[in-house]
């Protein structure tokens, strides 16, 4: 029994319309959708989930699943709020989808590597002929996922075109919590942030961040590590980023939760997004032939 558990297992499963990969090690379980290369859930054995997946999630072709870790690329959020160089990459005056073009597209699983206690999956975006809709640039996009004592994601863009490419991006991580009223986010004291709910004013964080209402902030010049205290589940959640100097902290709270798709009216109490990102001043400029990676590792520890 022990040797069987010690050998990581990877199996292909169907979640309604979406082919997925379920990964099990001796200590954890991970679920990844092929569409969008989207991590859907992550849980250590005997512990509460670390990645939140909506109880009302719909697993539909062409529709991002609510929860997990959607990939936002080659722009984050509303395109018109992005730097001019990023906006100029899209060759259309029509409405642009929020969070870019790749969350609903097919990705290809290139490789599975298993060793004692760990599994690595390598995905690449299946780039349509001629490029993404209204975004005709030859940029390869890969996502590496490693499950060991931590969960690590690394998103790499490689510019194979003959001109520079500007982009913003995020790994839009939904964290699972015991109770949003009790949590606090450490590591942001003194940091600049954009308060998107109040005219995009720039402000400065005072002390640790607690949650008493809808939150949608873009932090700039961020430290490489955040710690979230989760007293209801007796733990700290640690998130360490690389290739990133910006992060988004988001919770819809009561009113907005009622308007969200695939989202229970009370689900805001059980989740918080901390999104590892390159946005605004932290946008990526890729010269021809160059690549850039955005990554984070996630793990938990005692309170």
C-alpha cells in the first residue's frame, strides 16, 4: 500500500464537457483542465483545500471555470485600462474580452514527469493559425505545473516574432479560506496600490490587510512573498512569486457575488484571489527571440 501511494498517479478524467487531468501523490491531489491549462483544485491530504473551486462551477467548452487558477494573457482585466503599448498589440477596435484570449482555448499536454513524491505537467497553448483573434503575434505560451510539497506554476512567453511584443498577464489564483472575516494578509505594509473601486486612486497600505467589504486592489512594487492568516482553518497560506512585481487582491463581497456567474451568493466568505501578475508599470516587453516567465509557489503551514 505504501509503495503504491508513493508512486504518483496521473489519470485523464472528464468533468462534464472538459477533459481534465487528476494528479495524486502520497500527500496531495490536483485537478487541471486541458482547456485554458486551468488548475481547478488543489488539496493536501487530510487538510482543507488550498485552491478554491466554486460549488456552482460549470465545466463547459468555451467558458472559463469559476475558481482554480485561470491564466490571464496577453492582457489582464479591461484592455482599455492597460498601458498604451499593450492596447496597441490588439488589432481591432471592437470590444476586447476581459483577461485576454487564452482562458477558453485548448492547450496541449506536452509531457508528464513523475519522480518520487512529485509530478510535473508541461502544457503549451495551441495557437490558432494566424494568431489569436485580433492579436496576430507569434508568441509561444507554456505553463509548467509541479506538484510536490508545494504547488508551483510557471507561465512562460517566448516571442518568436520579428518585432517587440508588450503584454500584461496574471495567474488568477482563487484561494480557499475558512472565513474571510477572520483572515489577514501580511507582507503589504507600506506598499503602493491602485484602489480600483474609488476612481483608480493610488494609495499606500497601512499595516496588514483585513477584509470588511468588496476588495479590488492592484498592488505595485510587491514583495516576493505573501502570507495569509486563515484562523478558521488554523493555518497560514504562503504564496511566493517570481518574475512579478505586481499583484491583485480581490473579493466580490455580498452585492457583486450575487451578480457573478457560477458563484453562490455566500461563496465570497470562503475565497480570496491573490493574483500573481505583471500589470500597469510591471507590464512585460519582449524583444524578438526573448522569453519571460511568471511563477508562484503555494503551500500552507501552522498558524
